[in-house]
């Protein structure tokens, strides 16, 4: 192998901690990281010659396709780079993996155990088949992230084949422990397991995602061999060079839930003390014949350096342009059983979006995930409210948020938009969807309901 420095490009348009950690790991291993992003990346075709800017030898694909409204654009971008340079986590493999039903179908076709599932394009067909999952099942959007777009639902009620503009499907609930739900995340790089952890659902929830507050426990040394073998095989079948494989134990063995091509590092490092970043960096370097010292990999893996890397391009000036949202806005709100238009009030003083109890029941919002304590102007210390996942459409944008449920029957508007949504907009207090004229109160300020 060559001892020359390898230029490892990390293709990522987001400021993710994982991207930063991989870039820093490449440098710590004695090679040259290149962060490919909007500020610096270009591909040129001139007189039949194709070149990549900045110049790289190999690319690690870290595009977060599940966080964009136009994943095909990013897939095309990744495919462009992949046709020119060797790439880890090639676009075709990533596409199949981010689509949860495509993952399940692929794995099942290769005799890997997955929960029973049903995807149907029509409402009637999906509901005709829901009885085979029992009274309670899992309802998922085919593309989602951080546990968003995943519900445990009462299947005695009808569900929709779509949530907002995203396809949804039904899945069998696999759960051996009635007291505290857990699953197993196994991080695979190449043909090796870097580490694994049990993830436990937070109180009041059944989802184990670390991003949702799930607790973690090291499982690297004592996970069952069946689970380890299944995780390695699943990553291989999906064609991924690195992935977080999520499994759950049923009474008859281990089931693969998801194979995540852009799994986070934070929870795994917290549980195991091992960072996947240098393992990914080594795989990229060795893919094009570079050399890496094994002891250096172990040393770098003992910390998670997600500080701003030296290769980060100068940030472009931040744009102040944000879409406007009215003080009163017409939105589309979606739950598991339906969608409806509703008037919503923008409240920059509210941390969390909230929905009226009756409207939540109408669209099938829920089930209740947990309880949250909301500050109140009329009740000292606040009051507890149930929270549920909602999809709220504003213009052409879709927002999946965790909203509190309350009786808003005595209020004028059934929805209140909090900062979990408003952070992406500029609030125009003069614009109201419930009147023909723009209005401003005498003080020129947004009026806020007292109890928020």
C-alpha cells in the first residue's frame, strides 16, 4: 500500500457532529480531510475531462436525505460524485436504506427476520389488512429520522396510507418487555462491529432513539452472537460500508428494524467509549490504497472530537431571508387517521406547538407519547399536558413536531404554533388568514394568549 497522504472527501451539506468527527479523524490518522459542501464543491466537465473541486481521492457519503424535501436532488448529487470517485455508502444503497419499507422488503428477501409489515397506496387496502397486526401496531412514515414519523397506534381505528406528503405503512409491534421497551443498536464499519448498545425508551414513550431522550447501555461484549451476525449480514445485504443496525428481540429471535446509513455517534460513544469516526476514516483511506496505523485508530476512537475541523470551508454569509408566516395562518395538520385544514395562531412566546383536544381526536393525533409541564400564566409552576407527534404543512413545507394537547375550545384558534416551527420563519404580525386585511394591534406587537 502507498504511504502517501490520501485526500478523503466527506460529502455533507449539514453541520453535523458526525461529519466533523470524521474529518478530524482523517487528519488525526495522518491524512488530508476535505469537507465537500455548498461553499466549495464543484464538478467540471471540460473537453471530455471530468474534475472534482476540491480534489479528493475517495468520498465518504454523509448526505442526510431524510431531512430534505427533495431527496432526489441530493441522490443525484451523490451519484455524480460516485461516478467519478470511489465512494463509501453509495447512493443506491443509501436510497434503499433510508426508505424503511424498502429496507424491510430487501432484508426479508434475503431471509433476514423483520417484523411483518404492509405498505399500500390506497386507504381501503391498507385498512383491509390492518387486522392481521392485532389491536396495537406500529405506524411509520417510510422516510423519517430521530424517531419522528413513528407511532404506536390503536388498530381498531382506521389509519391513512400517507402522513402529509410522505408514504406510511403498518408494522408488527415486537416487544418482549412490558415494563421498559429496549432495542439494540449495532454500529458496523466494513465487515467489523465497532460497538453496540442497548437503547431504553424514556419514561412515557416506547421509542428508544437517543435524540428523544432514550438511555443507553454498552452491549459490545455481551450481545448475543445471533444479533451480531444478523447486524453484519444486514449491513452487507443493504450494500452499506457503515451503518447503525437496529434490532429488537422477539420470543423467537432477533428482528432487524432499520439499517441507518447516517446513524449518529453520540449515543454509541456515551455507551461504549468508542467513536466510529476513525474506523470510517480508515476504511476510506484503505479503499484507495492508503496506510493507517491500527494503534492510531484505537487511540483516536477513544475520544469523540466533533469540534470544527481545520478543513471546514469559510462559511458563506448567512442569509436573512426567511419565508414569512402570518400571525394567523391557514395550515394543514395531519395525524395517523387523517388531515384537515385549520387556522393556527403564531406565538413566539410558546416553546412548543399545541393542538386542541377535539382536533387531535379528529385527525388521529397520538397516541400520547408522554407528559410535559408547560409554564402557565395562571397556574403557579405550570401544568402537565400530554404530547403527541403531528405533521403540520405550511405552504410547501412539512414540519414534524411534538405538540402538546389541551382543551382550546374556549379559544378562537385550535392550533398554536410555537418556536419549534416559527424558528424557520419570519412572523408578519399584520398578516391574518382569517381576514381580508392585514392588521396590527395598537402596540404593534403579537398578542399572546395568557395561559401560554
